[in-house]
C-alpha cells in the first residue's frame, strides 16, 4: 500500500498561467469614465428586505414529517382555528402534504400599495420537495415588525427528483421555489427626498477622496454652478430644487454625469479555500530573488508474514514494514521584477508555481518588501 503527498503541478501551472495572462490583458485596457449612478446612489433610495413565515399545502407526500417538525402541525392548527375549524385536543395529525416555509422578498424604493413583488419560498423543516405546492396567505414584515406585503400563490420549483427501490436521483434544489408576482404591497415605506430645503445626498459605493473630488467637479461643471460639495470621502451633498418634478429631473441629470474614478490602490486578493489569486493593474514588483521547490513524501507499507517453527508454540502474524522516502525538488534562485501587471505576470509564471504555492510566494514577497501591494486573504 502506497500513500503519496504530491501536488498536481503541471495542471495548476496551466491554470495559474491562464488566469494571470487574462488579468494582464484586462489591465491593458485604458481607464474609462463611468456614470455617477454606477459609482454611487442617493441616500434613502434603497431596497428593504421582507420576511414571513407560512405554510405550503398540496404537496404530493413530500411535506414535513410532523413527528420531527411539530411546529408545522401547530401552525396548521392555529390557521384552521382562525378559519373556524377546531382540532380536538391531543389529535396527532399525520401531515405529509404540508410544509413550513420562510418567504423572502425585496421591497423596492417608491413601491406603492397594489404593486406586485417576486418572492422566494424556502423550506425550514424536512420537506423533501416543494414541487406542486401552493403557498397560503403569508404576511411579509420589515425590520420594524410592520406588515408591508401579503404573499400567496402556486410554487415554481426548478428542481426535480425521483426515488424507487432505495435509489434516488435529483436535479437542482427542490426545497426552494419562486412565485413571480406572488406578493402584493400593502404599505409603502415613507421616503421624502430633499425634505431639508431640497438638500440631497450621494453615497459613494466605495469611499475615496479622489473620486469624491472628481465627482463634485464633474457635477458642478455639468450645471455650470456650485450645486455639489463633498462632506467626506463617501458622501456628497447636492443643492437640489424644492419642486418635486424639478428634483426628479435634477437627480436624473446628476446620475448621467460621467466621472473618471481614481485608480484603485494596488491589491492582491488570495482565496485560501479555492486557490484563486487575483491582482489589479496597480500591482508592481521590486527586484527580488525567489527560490521555490516542492517537497514530496512517499510512504511504502509492506506487510511480511512471521511464521513460527513447525514445533514452536508461536502464532502466525502479519508484520508491517514501513519505508518513508522524502524527496525535495531542486530549485534555483530566479529574479522577479515588474513595473506593470504584464511584467508581474511573466515574472510569477517563470517560477512555475501552482496557485497554492503562489500564495506562499506572494506572502513572502510582501514580507520582504518586494510586493508593492496590499495582500488580502479571504
């Protein structure tokens, strides 16, 4: 029996090379202007999350097992009592066509009563499938506990499965489904933009003093007067008109202003779980020498039989013999240096390292001061 602790070197070398070359090609593209709407959003104009607890009925024997999910039968009994149906005390309802679910949705800004929303329905117990079920009327509440929408409708489940004779097959997820336009807004979220003398606020998606300064300049140039000023690196105040219609036109005009954001700081992002390494075009390498080699450990387990003498009183036993061999790949010092991302890619590819090895090399280069970028591990 043999155990090997070796890396798929050639495979990962190719993956690493392709990924880094693609990043180099992207970095070669010139910086382009972006609209204000792509870099920021108006304060208060946002979605609000809604959530509710309900029941799905009409399942074909794929619902919750009430012995393991007693809250399903309790919820059904409470609902039936509100409809005038009394369940005798101590009744053990063996339900197989009912499932307890959580219903989620997003309430968009400026939503009015009567507007329809898409909803997602997810099983919370042990229902094997929600396919073919119908969601009963479910109130959807916001963070403040108020009901903002009511949900009900037939489920649309993308997954499918079958089971017979102890064998089963399943395609996609069956415990989650959607209902297009399955909820109706009952209450709107109050939002009064420009209530304080017409003052509006733009919130940058990523706070940056340079981008905020460029955005203020571009907006003021668009209107030919000072209507925008930066409060900090993430918030820009706007002097908008007091009239509602004029304010909407003003906001639309602001959103369409072109701004060239400042170059992002040099950063290398390493995903330790997947082995992904991503770097932006600002990454540079100062001159450094790197030596890298793989360590291979091989364990051989040979089993020998110990046979006693014919007239002896011993027993026949199996004796394991272990042989451990440690090999280290030869490695030579290589110079790495690059002022542009394409040069950095070529320098790292010359090392012939896998993405997992590249993580250690980049960390060592950072510690040595050769990697001129922030190293972030996620």
